[in-house]
C-alpha cells in the first residue's frame, strides 16, 4: 500500500481498514514514513475524524508499539484515574490514596504540566526527595506492597504516541478528539490496568471549552475501553474557575495534605471523593456506587487515606514530614496581594488566566524541556459566588524572582469578575459518561 493513497482516502472522508491504520502508525514509528506525510495524514484526520473501528485500530497499534506492563500477578483489580488537565487540579493525589486505602490497586502513570495546566509529577517532585523515575520492577513491587505507586511514562511504553504527539504539537492537530482519545487510552491500557476513571475537564481553564466536545471526547475514550475489554467511566467536570484555592506545585501539595486531613476546600474534597468512589466501585470493593461513596468518605475521615499517602511518599524517597511541616517544602520568598477594585459578588474567576499567571512566575513550562520553580503560584482568597468588599484581598501571588510578577499581577486582577448580583451556582460534576 502507498501512504499517499491512504492520505487521499482519509482526506475524502473514507474509512481506512485496521491494517491500513497499523501500516501508518508502525511506519511512522519506525521512521519509514516521513514527518511531512504523517503530518498530512494527521491534518486529514483532524477534519475527517475517525470511525470507532479506526480509533480502536489506532489505539491498539500504539499500545503494541512498545512494551506493556504486566500486573496480572498482583492480586486485585487495577484501577487508574486520568484528568484531561485543569488549573488547581490536584485530585489524583487525593483520590488515589483514598482508593488504595480501600483496597484498590492503583497504578498511577502520570505526566508533567505543559502550558497553564499543572502536572501530577511536578507536584509530587516538589516534595523533597520524591522519585517518580521508578523502574518497572520497583513500580510493581510497590503496587504489591502498598497498592499505590506514582510513575512517569517510560520511553518504552507506547512510543508511537510520543512520536505522534510531538508531531501533532507542531502541526496544529492537538485538538483532534480521536487523536486525543487514542493518545490517552494507549498509554493507560499499556500500563496494565483493568479499569479507568476519567475526569474530562470543560470550561475556560480546560482544554475542552465546550461541553459538547468534552462529551464527544469522553464517549470516544469510554468506547475504546469497552472494545478493549476495560471498564471505563468518565466524569465531565467544570473548569471555569480553579479547583480548590491553591495553584502551583508545592502550594497544591499543601492543599492536598489539608484535604487528606479533612480540612480541604469543599469543591476539591467533593470531586476527589466522587472520583475515589468511582475507582472503588470499578475496583470491585463495593457492590453499589452509594456503598463506594460511603467507603471513600470513611477512608478520608478515619485518616487511613492520609496515612497511605505518607507511606507512598516515604517509599518513593520523599520526606513525609513535609506533609505536616510545610516549611520543609519549597517556599516562595516574595508575596503580593491582589485587592478587589470594587465591592460586589465574584461572578467569575477566569481559570486559564490564573494558570497562565502562575506559569509566568515559573510554576509551569512552555516546552517539556523547561524547568519549573516548585515554590511559586497563586492562592485564591475567594471563590465564585462569594461577596467581597472594595479593597479586600482576592488572592495572593507567591514568587521567588521579580521577573514577570507585574505582568502576572495584572493578568490575575483581570481574571476576577465582580458584579452587583450573586451569580447562579454552577454544578461541579456536569455529566457522567459510561
């Protein structure tokens, strides 16, 4: 078969056979198909989409492009959780220990932050000594011992995805829903899971801005899981304002610790408990979802989830004392308060602008090669719907260098919308797709 013929057929909206999809993915991964031809195919896919059969073939080929992790000798259902990315989204560090404390085996293969959204690995690595570069053998041993381990994606797991994502990033095809779905699901299934809970963010601070697109992405990923005999459920959740109050790596770890000690923000606690309950239910530790919710709440309230997280931190080389003594975490050297220019109700907090401001000060990166400053970020003092007086503090910026602070402060101030009327309350969990 000829690559150009497949490009032309896809451009014309035709369905390609599974072996033709395999030919393209394998050929590009091996270097036989050049960048310019694969870029053309990706753009044709961006406009023409993929059928379910094409999507399954693409995902399966990406899984088989590298090694898969075999966890079959570890007793129990293996359940992971994945978020499509948001501002202040640190739920993985809360729901995973809750689920593990309930007896679920949780293999957490996570990523780094890029752009205005944070990454789980970056948050964990702000804990002094914490290692995310576990070998596969270390990963498996820790799962057997503690039921929870956090690891970065190995270069040997789904290497086709790594090559394709890099090309998508420079060809304007990142937003393709089938390509996003196959990218996420190939990595998750290659890590040896039985089930997956997805948190698909939607809103101003999310990758998906419209709920209809979030629903399409969720349905695509759930469908892939079903065809590959994996149990998958997706929650579509609001990301129009940051989740919780803390944005920035060490600041978010502090909020995780507070939440696991029953003193966290209401929105973060609620969503983390619901995600954990879904993991517990899929992990066959509860017969019903209501029973799973009760177990999740019990594991948070009795302190066992917090103890589990500290055990994992210690096992991966981190200092668990930093979760009780925040002075042991990276701390900023400067702080600036942002005051409200008028009184009224907070009608909106533009999450992406808050994330971008935090990124400007060093909490995020523009490319995967850039370093980050784990100490910097933003702490909100108010949430949408709260009443505020003129001159009251909206939030605080924490920084270690003066560069970009003025620009970040302007961006943050503009992110808060103050009006004379209390806004209608928006649901946190908008839909469930299963």
